[in-house]
């Protein structure tokens, strides 16, 4: 359950059969993973019905009435199954997508439309320097907005990360580099703001629908689950929910961090290499 390999666990007490035969059965423990409340609650409900019906049949065979409250349910990591507790960290991700993906792209394309980028093209500024100059302000803005969002989540909803705050910022930094690199790479191949917005919306819709933000990845078809491995938000969403709700350590999420680092490198290099600068 901690590693995310299971959604629901049944705990049968020791000597349960003996207590059942004596007419005073101990209650069975059911632990559900509340990080993904949809899967956890559905699995828990099916399991409660199955266990309750089975115990009722066993007691009926012994001529005993059904036991009252035969199970104890615990929703791990999100005890109240509060929708806000697992959606707020995910919505922070959407802020970073909009700020660090859309804004750098639109800023660059607007300079193309007004013709001011031609002044940069005749300077000795390298493609790396030009790209960093366009991205660094949005990196700073993204981290600042994340700080504000986390503060509001704490002040308004009382939601704070169970794990290390540094783990959140490290993942956010890698994701910001990834999204800004994607935005600039798209802008470098676009001629108008409308074209850039359409392409960015195409990717954003895929990110929203297939990254686990709204629909659990485990409930998708196999081919769709394979595609989600190519989507950077999948890993960032997993990190945010694990750190915020479970308090998972950075070392246990090294695979997700490595994937984000790889995406940051690929999209960052794409932003630099697609920059068409004439000297």
C-alpha cells in the first residue's frame, strides 16, 4: 500500500476463526489507499460488501444473526477522503503548466509578430544565452507562484506536505524546466500566437486527461497506460501526491525524479536547438 502496488488491504486478526466459532468474531481491518480516493473508495466498498456478505453466510450456517459492524475501514494518507487533499497538489501542477509553458511560448512568438526578435538575430548573443534569457524569469515566477499556492493551501485548507518541502521544490524545478523548454520549442517552430496556442492546448489536454490528474492511470487501457509514461506530468503528479499525503522520502521516488530530469534535459535541449538565429 505504501509503495502504491495495492489499493486495498484486508487484515484478518489472529485466531479469527476461533472467535467466529465462539459467536463473538473480531472485526476485520480494511485499509484503503486514500491518495487516489476514486480507486481506494471503490475497492473498499466492494471489499466491505464481500466480507460482510461472507461473514453473514458463515454466521447463518451456525444459526447466528449477522454481526453488527463486522469490518473496520481505514483510509490511509487521506482519512476523510477529502477531495481537496488530493486535488490541490495536482492543481498546483496546472498553474505551472500555464505559467511556465504558455507564457514563454507566447512571449517569444509575440516578438516574432512584432519583428523585435530581428534585433536579437543580428547580435552576437548565442542560442543558449538567448534561450536562458527567455526562460529564467519564468522559472523564478513558477517557483514563486508554487510558494504562494502552497501557502494558500496551508492557510485556507490546512494542507501542508507530510514529507520534505525540498522534495516538492526539486520536482517543481525539473518540471518547470521541462514545460518551459516544451513551450519555447513549440514557439520556435510557430509563426503566430494563434498557432502556438493551438499546439500548446493540444499537449495540455493530453496532459490533463492522461497524466492521472483526473482519471486514475490504472483504470486506463494498457495502450493508454504505456503512453502515459511519455508524459512529464504523470511523474510530477505522483511525486506531489506522494510527498504531500504519504510523506514519501525522496530516495523512494528516485525513478520519478530521474524521469523528470530526463524530460528536462530533452526539452531544454530542444528549445536551444530549434532556435533559428541568424548571425
